[in-house]
C-alpha cells in the first residue's frame, strides 16, 4: 500500500506480509486476520510514524514479514494485476532475458516486477479457475493466455468483494487430503516458486 504525504514529503510504502496490519491512533484497521493472533501487543509493533498533529500510525506484525519504506521505488513494480491488459500479462509471462530454465507459471505470476499484486493464495485461486498447472514451464497458447487474463481480472474483483485473498473457493481445501471444489479430485501439493502450492491434476494442465 502506498500512502502519500504532503507535496514535499515522501511516499510511505507499507508491506503487510501475512499477519501485518495498521493501527491508527490506537484503532486497528481490521478486526481479525485469518493467520494473525487476534490480539494487539506492543512487542509486535515493527514500525511507527508520529505525525505533527499528534496522530500515530503503527505497523503491527507478529511474524516480521511486514515493513514500512520511505520513498519506495515504484518503477520496480510491474503493471497492477487488477488493471493489467492482455498485453501486460503476455509480457509478464514472456521468456526472461536471463539464461537458464524458464520459471514455473506460478512464479512468473507472483513476480512483482512483472505483475504487481498477486500473492500465493491469489495465484493458486487464479490458476485453479483458469485450469492451468502452476508448475508448468511451457508457454501458453493464445486461448490459454486469454483464459488466464480473464481469470486474473475476475478473481481479483470477486475476492476484493468477498474481503480478501483468503476468501477463494479453493481456500478451505488447501490442505493435505483436500479435494478440488470443481470435480472432487484430490489436490496435489508441492513447493512451486518457493511457496506451498495446491492444484487439481484433473483439470489444471
């Protein structure tokens, strides 16, 4: 999240991780985080901003994944996933300039320098809806690319309305022994792109 200050002040970049949240003048912005402890403790305040008028903004994060950065380099981020065009997605998934093996599809989708705004849970939900294997390393054809783009946009809008990335249809089954909500097939799970990943071997290819 980017917070603008006055005309001459820096932009404040806030990264929440899985359990981070803002506390403004003693009031928590969220009642509860799915993976958070559900309580406030001063020892979990990672960053604090004191305003001239006496207000206080704190980043509260038990797991230390969150951070606050002054003047973040916004140019290092790719296009916003919510408004990304088909061309943006095609570019994001294109072959990297560096040598070596092509990264898995899920890793490309979560690379914030290629496409900003897709995390682990969102990537699994989007690829499940698009019917694409997260570990896939081969290029998408035009039909698959259009299907992914449509799933990307519609999933982000849907989960925004529902209240967050943890509100996907796949979420409750993201556990060993879980089954695909679409066809009942037992889900596979593995580390893909460095993150725990769940997918359906029946309809994701």
